[in-house]
């Protein structure tokens, strides 16, 4: 039955609008990497101040991904998916015609909300389609969703650079308009999914775990505040610590928790996967944003040239991801991923204003290998560790931890680059990624022990 499912042809008419939707969030999160400096110059603000556009989308997505997943379960996944497209379209129009910088922040928050609807809705629609036919979801269908999201994240800086060079920074907002219109038109091919009976306000309040959402949101804000200060103070982290304790206590007592802390407590190996996702995401987003800004701010390349410099990274990451996805050796995948991540961190120290083009290209290629390996390796490890009955919740939490890593990196970039970009500041970022890489090395130890136990 499993082999037959794997060989089943992909329903492209059904999958195409779903794939277009799942690509939007990672694409919008990374296109800004090569557009940020021209945008900041246009509004006469520092890159550090402009980084709020990065953080605002990540903050919103961290909260909205599990929330939209819950709404898709309670209502109709197709309706939530359509709602996300419409919200994204409105956000793009606001970004295009924003009269001031504050409106761009509004646009990015709305983009975070709208694009976050796609992934959980896609997974719900796919599972319902095959459940109704009493067939397992083919691996190639899930693979298409996973690979497309990773491809769009990696291609974001390249596309952002080209759009900014041709259309100005507004190009990264404009691209969403035809994208959404095409996706909405193609969504007509998605069959309506069964809608559960309308819940009353009290039941809906409980199912959504509104207090849990509010506590988690306050925790993120209290965590962000000390991170964006120019001088770090441990006292400022006290509210975040207290809110984290409150969140754990509250969620342990909920039947439908927003953050399933019981799942983490009962599956320590799964918690380690999430920590690995956070550390990996921190390094990847620090590179995907820090490196293009260094190219533009220190080496003075224009956005299109910066995008072309990121092209080897994108091509290699996609090729390596497709290649490594065929492997079932979890430890080997993760070991190679950490090895090339360490090589990338080392390569970042070699970059300066006088280094040759060959070195820059070599670093982007190694970076691409690290991205391709780690994105697939982490997803494969998550799939192996997540309980079958909790796959949806487990993948939702994975996205949450990954966005936390992105928030940490974007917050650091805001502080580091608030007065401009220099080699020294870029190397400080490199030290931070090296520390995160050491965490990944340590996390290889329990994975190695488990692989030895399985072999024995």
C-alpha cells in the first residue's frame, strides 16, 4: 500500500495553488534581504531601524502559523486559505502605496498574517483529500510542499535583488499581486472541504486557547525588547522568563493548548529537534540577511549584483536538498549538515572589503550546501520523531521554533547594523553564528547515541 501511494501521480491541478500559497511566506521573509538597504535609503533611516520590517513579519508568523492551523481545523481549510490570499493581496497593495514607513510595518504584519494561512491550510486540505479516498498521503505530495517552501526561502534574496533593481524596493510588494491573483484563480480547482458545525463563542474561545495566544504574544514581545537594546541587560529578560513560566503552567492545563508543552515533555527527543531547528534557523537567517547587506553596504554592489551573488547559494541548496532527501540515514544527514554549517561560519570570518571574488563565491557555494543539507535533515528528523497522531501539531511547533531563530537573528542585525555595516560588525555576527553552530555539534551526541542503539 505504501509503495503504491509513493508511485501515485501527483494531482497537479489540486497541488499548484497550494504550492503557490506555501511559497509566499518564506519568499516574503527573504526577498527583503537584498531590498532592505535601498528601502532604508529611500526613507532616510538606518538599516538597523529598517530591520523592524524583518522582525515584524517573523513575530506575526510565529503567532499566526499555529493560530491559522487551529482556524483551518475549526472552520474550513479552503476558506482560511482563501482568506490568507485576500489578506496578502491587501498587504501588498498597502506596501506598494505606503505614504510612510509606518505603513510598511502594517503591510509586513498583514503579510505575516496572510501568508501564514497557507501552510497549515495546505496540510489540512491534502490530508482531507486523501482521507476521504481512504488512502495514505503519497510521500511525493508532501515532498513537493516541503521542497517548494525551502526553494522559495533560498531564492528570495535573488528574486528580491532583481525586483529591486528593476522596479525599486516596491517590487518586493508588487510581486505578491499577480502571484495572489493567479493562486486565487487556480484555487477554484480545490474541492470544498467539509465544514464542521458552527461552534458557539464559548467553545470557540476554548478551542482557540485565546489566553494561551495572548500569553505567548506577550512572551515574544518581552523577549524582543531586551534583544533590540543597544546594551544588553539581564534584568530586562525577567518579564520574558516570568511569562514563559506562566505560559508553561497555563498550557499544561489546557485540553487544546496553543503550544503543546505536554508533547514536548513526553518526547524529549522531539524537543531536541526543535532546539536544533531554532539554532539552524538562527544561523541560516543571519546569513541570508547579513551576507547580502554586507555585499551592498561594504562591497557596494547594487541589488541585482547582490542577487546574482546569491544565485550559486540558491542553485546549490536546491540541488543538495533534492539529493539528500533520498537518503534515510538521519545521523549522516545531520552530521554533514553541521559540518558544512561550521565551514560556512568559518568562511564568514574570511570575508572583508578587500577579499577576492573567488572567495565570496566559494563562501556562497558552501553556504548553499549547508542550507540544502540542514533544511532537509531537520525535516526528516522531525518526521521520524513526531508521533503519528500528532504530526500536524508537531510540524506547527517546528515552524514556531524556526521563526524564533529568525527573530533572534533579525533582532541582532537590527542592533549590530543600526549605525551602518562594517567588516567588524559582520564578524561579530559570525562569532554569534559560530556559537549557535557549537550547539548543533553538541546536539549530534544524543542523535549519534540513538543511531548506535538502533544499529545494535
